[in-house]
């Protein structure tokens, strides 16, 4: 009996969701009855990759999703179903463009250097009406809604259920709040190994959507669903460990950051504009970063490539405790590529002893103009993709993922450009 057959028997699982995350960060799955899981555990589930969000054609052989038993989660809101993250195979070989495969390879490369990267993610989301047009709570209209107690409690049924699930799964949830936009929330749980966090991040998005739907709502992680409201980020906190020793911690440093940590940050600063294509991978992403102030008076998203101490106006914040916070990624980031790209750039920084430069302590939103030498973030997806295309380090370290990602995202950009907007009519009809 395979492990998964045994799990089915012990836990009363009737169906398994054999799931993988595609190039766009979307989860695709097959629902497999427990009677067939033995065969699927050995041979995987077959998919037509070109239709399943991968850079493939109908002429490709079957894409095989081989479930990883370590990722198993019994759905607490539907306990007869077990969810499994998968690795992607084709023709007996690992698929290079598979996002989870890429992260596993980067994790192994970091391990060779004696580093275990650990991460915690802050996945902001909106609870909206099922048609996607408005914030679901019509009473949530405050101009400064951050931490609004009443608006938070009006969504108690949804967020408490998500939090209870996380407790049950042993993730260590520790807080939930109403964020800076009407209808926007954030739920935090403990950091862990980068692969564990990526699997949880992927599952979290599915879980929040599912539980919101159960309550007649819709959840979205779209970076900027409403133009006047603060967008949804996906900050990542990062540290590197050797067993239980945090290699980023150094009490003798002003910010408590070790030289290794600064070099890791240096790698991210060095490639930030190219990383932007991966951390902010949608057309909509660029309405969150570089944004003007929203109705709350804040933007929260960075506009330049700078770092600081405990100061939320920069791309990287070092809040102390031997970790840094990457504030660039948004809700559309692929959970696996977020971690893989961070490890790739971090290793580049460590190997080349990259210096992150001088830290800035100013309020970047009000005094950013005084820093003339800070690199600026790309203003749109096309600029970011073109910068990524020129970054040999990321192309080499992320391997086959990059050409496939660039091909699919260029298609997406072209499709966007083929769309005629009202803005163009408003500004050009009388030209
Ligand atoms: P903030 O809103 O102040 O940026 P949050 O409390 O919302 O912070 O999220 C912090 C995240 O960082 C959590 O997921 C937490 O587990 C994680 N974290 C804390 N310490 C570390 C660390 N040493 N390495 C990686 N992640 C960490
Ligand atoms: Mg068929
Ligand atoms: Mg937070
Ligand atoms: Mg937040
Ligand atoms: Mg944060």
C-alpha cells in the first residue's frame, strides 16, 4: 500500500485533489477518487500542459503531476477531500518550467551553500461581491479603514473560519486585521522553510477563496482591484538558517543584520528591476507599485530600489530580529517563484559579496525626490519583462522557467495592448 492509500484509509479521504501551480500562479487540479490514488501516487495524474497554464503546445506529451505526500492537507471544511501539491514531469524527466520544481532546485542549491532559507508571507486580500465589482461590505466606507474593528468583526465568520483551519493544520496563525483599504484583510501565520511556506501560500489562496464562497462572498488577491484604494501586497520576510542558528542575526550590527544578510539583500537590490517581473507579474501589478496616494492617504507600496531599518516606505525593511522584509511582491505573485527568485538573487548576493549600499532612513514617499541615485522600479509589465530578459543571473539560476514565463507573459502583454480602453477614447476622440 502506498502512503497515500494508507492516508485515505486512516483519515476517511474519499477524493484527492492532485494540484499544481502553473506559470501564472494559478492552481490546476484533478479530483481523484481514493480507489485510484495508489496508481496516481506512483505514475502521477496526466494533464494537457498547453491548456493548463504552461508554455506547451498540443503536440507535447502528457504533463504528469506527481503528488508530494509531504504536502498533504485534509480540507477541514470538507474533510473527505485531501489536497496535494505536485511536481511536474514529462517523458520521465522533471519539467524545467514547473514553478515548484524550480523552487526545489533552488532550495537544494542553497543547502549546498549551507543555507536553509525560511520565509513568512503576508497575503493581503479583498472580500468582494461575487460579481467582482465592489467591496462586499457596503458599510465599510471609512476614509481611513486600517484596523477598523467593526468592519473586521462583520467578516468574523469568514476570517475566524480561516484562522481555525490554520490552527488545526499547525501553521501557527497569530493575528488577523482589517488592512488599509475598504474590504481588505490580512491574516498572518508563522514562517517556515521556503518550500513549506510556498505550499501554504498556494493553499491559503485556495482556502480563502473557498471559505469566502461558502459564505456567499468572493475573495481576490488582485494587486489593485480598486483604483482609489490601497492595493494588495504580498510582503515576504526572509532569513537563512544553519540548523537552529539564524545566519542573518548579528547583535553587534545597528539593525541586527549579519554581513551574510546584507550580502543577500545586496543580491536583491542588484537585480530588483528584473525581479519586479517575477514579484509583480501582471499588467495590474503596476497600478499598485509607483502608485499615487490612495483615499487613505497612504500607498504602502515601494517606488524605488532602496532599503531601510524599521521604516515602511522602502522596498526592503529590516525590522530587526535577523530578517528582512521584501515589500515589493504583490497578490499576483506565484508562491513558488516568489521564494525561488528570492533565493536565486540572495545566493547571487552572497556568492559575489554584493553590497546593498547605504541604508536610507528618510520617508521615501515625502522625500524620495531628494535621493537622486536610487534606482526606480519599472513602470509597467513590458519594461519589467524586458529587464528580466537581460538578467543573465536570473536566467541561469531559474533555468527553463524564465524563457517560458517570458513567452507567456509577452503574449499576455500583447493581448492587453489589443484592448481599446475608455481612457483612449476620452483622450483621443477629438485629436
Ligand atoms: P508586518 O506587517 O509588520 O510586516 P507581519 O506580522 O504581518 O509583519 O508578518 C511577519 C511575517 O514574518 C510572519 O509570517 C512571520 O512569521 C514572519 N517572520 C518572523 N520572523 C521571521 C524570520 N526570522 N524569518 C522569516 N520570516 C519571519
Ligand atoms: Mg480527456
Ligand atoms: Mg502584516
Ligand atoms: Mg499588510
Ligand atoms: Mg509587512
